[in-house]
């Protein structure tokens, strides 16, 4: 019997612990690992440890390895958790040399050709890895998206480079055939989200589709690509029901583009209404403003959706065009207004330091955010994540200042990551702070939030949050 230990790297801990938004840090069981675990064959004994809950996570990992005695350890590696994966790998290599290490995720996919020259991982999965672990556990690495240390470096580099030229059917999985996530591997009661982003805890994630047909220049499409694939309405509703049965009290949709097929999104809402689904859900990952209408928002609200987020990015049309967003300012205003009309709470995502940004265009964004009837707003500094057109653009001009991936956090401003053509890092830091102040300290916003909090009983928690974050001396 093969024994496999999934290791969920300390993502939220690494990303949010020293930022001004740490009190609103998301807390979810790892959907990717839960999904992969669901697809494993029955002759594999599985355990999972989430290192996000521990400061001395290496010591905790050692205890789990000693008690479980795995043959394999598997990790999902994002750019910001790459350094943590290095630390974990070095520890395992030194202390448990017989354990084989498997890694996948967006950072592995992006840097596969380089990473296969290291000894960090015994096997690497490029792209979607839903069914890949079964092949690795059975020593079948002759798959186009699996790199193995048992093969030569040249062979692996060629496979990595050839991967992105594969046809769609060879590169992407049929997500309708993907198993339901193994939520039983988690103690879900340990996960707690702020009232700013959740009405009830614990919150479970659901993936109803993959891929996004659009190509914003700050977004990495290496894993899921632009090939949009959606689960059937029936399958999605069954997963909603499963999340409730597992003990989750709220559901967040994690899709890149939930409403890309608007008719399907409406049908999901209609079916949730029909079955009387009775726990709240949110489109917290954001929807596109050009792929919604008033009917959809009314249906979503009736189906239990309480919040929708919008990827607005900029309040300047030239910048929206420059980053290839393919949306219009008027569409943004209309969509937010439609959501508000339906009775849903709204959140806007904005980015400072986009390609082409200047002091003027950033102020346009800040003023536009303040103008919109949003319940909340989140401002990030644009991070040139590897694999994005933005990163390639800056790297080609030698403007990337560090490749310490642990610093690639959109909420940190202490360490300069790149040289913007039009703005100094100090200016980006200044406008980042100004954006939060201008949005959250408006008298109109504070009054509306006060009334809202009185109705929902959130006043004390909101006062605590704003005292610790918005009025922090660093602002």
C-alpha cells in the first residue's frame, strides 16, 4: 500500500502576515490538493497537513512524517510559496532521503525547464495535475506533463518546452470527469475568514469552470489557459450540496470567469433556487463587468449569493486598453449598479502600477473607486508574476529588481520588486496607501458602512478592523 502525504504550504501565512490587510486574510482548505486527492486510486493511503497554521512548520511537518511514514510527499507550489517549498524539500532530502517529492502548480509550470535542472523534486507536474499523481505513484512518468529525475535533464527540458505546443485535448483535462474534492482530509473547523469576506464559517471553495478566454497582461494563463471548460449545471449543484453536507457554512466560487457562459451561470442559480439551497455563497474571485446583466444578479441574489466582486483594475480607459482588459468604464459603472440594485454587496479589485500607469492615471483609479457604489474595495500593487506578459515586458527591459519569489506579494511595499517606467517604488507605495485612505475614510462611505453594520450586527468587529488597519500609523 502506497502512502502519500499532501503538504499544503504556508500560503496565507506568507502572503498576509506582515501586510496592512492581514486581518482580512482568506482562510480556505486547499481546493487543488483536495481535488487531486479525490482522483487517487483506492490503493493509496492519503494524509494531509496544512502548514498555514504553524509558525515553526518544519517541526510540525517532522512530527507528521514520523507518525505517518509516507512514501511520497506532494506539494502545490505557487510563486509566493516557492521558497517554502525549497525549505521543505531540503529538509526532506536531508532527513528522509527515501521519500520521493512531487511538485506541481503555477510556479512549477512556469519554470519547469529551469527547475528540472535542480534536485528539489523527484517528479514535477506541468499544467493540470488532476490525474497525474496516479501515473507517478505507479512509476509511469511517460506522460507529456510529467518530468522525472529518472530521465535526463535534456529530455525533461524538451518535454517542458514542448508542453505549451500541445493540442487542447492533450494539454487540458475534462473537468466533468474530475472527482469531488476530499474535504474529509481537512479539519475544516480550523478555517476562519473575516466578516468582511464571509457571512459564516467555515467557507468552502467550489470550482465550476476553468480557463479564461481573455488575456489581461498581468495574469498567468500557463496552467488553465484560455480554453474555457465548464462543469454541467447538475454537477455544479451537486458540489454545492456536497459542501453543505461536509459542514461548510458558506461557499465561494473560485473560477477565473464564472459568468463566461452567462446562460449556464443563470441556470446554476435557477437550480439552486429550485432545490432551496440555504447557505450563503459569494463570487469572491470576481466576475467580468461585460459578462453580466440585471437578470443574472437578481437570480444570484435569490439563489443565496450575498456578495460579488469585480475585477475593475483601473479607472482610466487608456490603461484598461493598455493591459488588454477589454472592458469600458461605463460597463463597470453599469455592472456595479446592477449588483447593488439586486441587493448584493459588492467589492472592487483595483491595481496600482499597471503597464502605462502614471501618477495621473493612478489618481483616476482612486477617484473612480470612490465614485462607485461599492461595499468594499481592495487595492494591490501590480506584481509582475512570472509567466505573465507584464513580467516578460519588464524582464526584457532589465527592470526586474529581485527574483526572491517570497517577496512577490501584492500587499507588501517594503521591498522594491521592479522599476516601473513611469513611477518610482516610493510613488507606488505612496499611492497604495492613499488609495485605501481615500476610499475608506470618506464620510459617505463611513456613514453607509455604519448603517449597514447596525443592521447586520457587525459594528464592533468593523470598528476593530478599521482601528487596526485603516488608521494604522504606517498609513
